[in-house]
């Protein structure tokens, strides 16, 4: 009887550890998607569009990043220079 109880406790402990690991991986995945979400969305849309047969202009991430750094802010909103 004692061995069945111990086996049951060990099985429960293993399951609990597994659930904790899965939760940590899920939290890490959510964090990565929050950080790189826009880039991933753009890449996936490019891949899906090219797989569907439509003509797609592929833009490198470096070019996209440069465009985003050149965006207007409130500091240069009223000026003509970008």
C-alpha cells in the first residue's frame, strides 16, 4: 500500500513540474511575441502572400527599421524637415 501512495505522489509531482515548465515556456513565448510582434506579423504576411501566388515586395528588416526611425514625432511635427 505504501508503494502505491508514493508512486502516486511522485506522479503528481512530475505532472506539477511539467505544468510549471509549460507555463514558463508560454510566458516566454508571449514575451517574444510582444517584443517582435510587428516584425513577425510582417514576415508572416509576406510569406502567406507569396504562397498564395501574389506579387510581393519583400522589405528587409534593416530598411523597415530605418523607416521607423525616420518617423515624425511631436518634436518635429511643425517643421518641414523630416
